[in-house]
């Protein structure tokens, strides 16, 4: 009979595992509040590794075998060089290592969340590519197939930020169909597209979360999100921050499956989001302060500087305009938008992208669309 008994004492990381992970993580950028970054050093990496909770014999061997593969596939040098991956938020190393260890014995979900937009840009389609490429790298490295989960949170953003609900719904529906086609064409494994809802119950949970904030922490949250919410409606900014915590860290936002395979229930999860998400990761730490939870989950920052689901101020190409203009393949004026589009066109050149998007279902979709 197999030995299923737990050992008397848990096992910590061995020297070999410490050396492997330190080598893989050396130099990974940690991106803080401003535009500067600090590369991870050997000393900083080892300090974090030595604080990881030890594992039991039952899972330690498998975790030690697969954790480096997951870390390398998600944030290693190849991911940063060719996968449009940039680095980690402050305090982001420990949750990444925690997720990578759990991925040894649970399915791994790579999640991308889209906010609300009244005019979705074409470059929004590039937002899922880092997750697609990460799943492909992990597959080549011998890891089991990942699950790519896309969450469309337009309904949340439109209600909290008082955007026109009908317009946001139409744009989110158009984005959903385009993403479904792209992921069907590119995803190396199972994927799902979900819509997120902002219900009265969820709003009540957000209010309870905010009521627990001390005045000092409330001020800290607003200061961190300065310029990223409504200066005239600070309560809405706080609600938007709370929505991030409820969605990313507590699974308390209702999700409706629009297309694809249901996301595995028991799973390790890594969010992949643009550089702006580092600010929300920081406020999620503030909102978790004093809880019995582990704090915010794993977040890997992509190279998307301007949120890719909103039009860049200096000039952008709208997805709807692109679909309606058969020869519109020019680059926008905004530098960040051009960068995102070049990444999109590197992996889906304009002729291929149009072939994928302009399928027979497109015309029917533009008049009806999935339920978001």
C-alpha cells in the first residue's frame, strides 16, 4: 500500500531548489509607483524564498520539480524578452512563488481581466497574447495544459464609473466575440470568456470592505489611485478598488460563462495585467491588511502601459472602425498604442487578423452578440 501518512515535520526548500529559483528570478524588474524599477537581487530573492511556508512530503517533490518550470515560463528571461512580459509589482514575488508551487498539484489558470470602455481599441486584442504565449511556453517545458480565463468586467466599470451602460455593453460584446475568435485560433489549451456582474449583494460586500478601512488606510488607497479614478467622487474610486479585491482575491464577484470551458474550481491562478495594475495590486494589499488571508494573489505585469481596453489619448484605432474599414492597417499616433499593435501584428499579421475576425459569424454578431 502507498504511504499516505504525513511526515512529523514539514520540508523546507533545499539548497538546490534555492539556487535554481534564484538563478531564474535574478534581474526580474519590480515596478513601483513611478516609472523606475528595481531588479531582483540574489539576497532579496533568497529572503523571500526562505519565508515560504514549507511543504509536506506528499507534495514537496512534485512542487520542487515543477515550480522552476512554472516560474521560468511565466517570468523567466524568454518571457520577458519575447512574451511581452515586463516584471512584478512590489510584494509580487511571494504570491507568484505560492501560485507556482500550488500549480504542481492543481491546474494553473492564467487570467486576464478587461475593464469598461465606451470605445474599445483594436490593441485590446493584444492583451491576451502574453497569457497565450505563457501557456505555450509551459506546454513546451512539459507542464500540463494551462487554462486561459478572460473576464470582461465592463458591467462593473460602467456602473461604478457611471458610463453609459448600453454603449459599454455593445463595445464589450464586440470585444468578446473578437477575443473568442482569436483565442479559438491561437490558444494552445482550454480557455473561457466570462462576464462579471456588479450586483446589489456585491456592492454591499464592497461597502463592508471599505467600512473596515481606517482613515489612514482610506487616505493611502486614494493617494495610490490618484489620477486613476474620479477626483470628484472619491467613494467611486474606493468602490472600484474594492471591486478589484472582491474579483481577484476573494472570488465574490458573480461570473457568467459566455464561451469556452468552465474554469477549474480547484486551481492555482496567476493574473496577467498591464502596468497600471501594479497600483491596484498595492491597494489590494491595503484592503487585505488585518485579514487572515494571504493578501493579493499573483500578478505578472505585461508591457501594456496605457490600459489596452481604453482608447489612448494621443490617438488610437477603434476595434469597431477597424472592422468596418477593410484597408485600415495604419499605426496610431500614440507611442504606447503603436507598441501594443506591433506586438499584435507580430503574432497576427494584418491579413491573418482580418481573416480571423471577419468570419461569417461577424455580421450576425454585430447585431446581436453574446450576453455579457
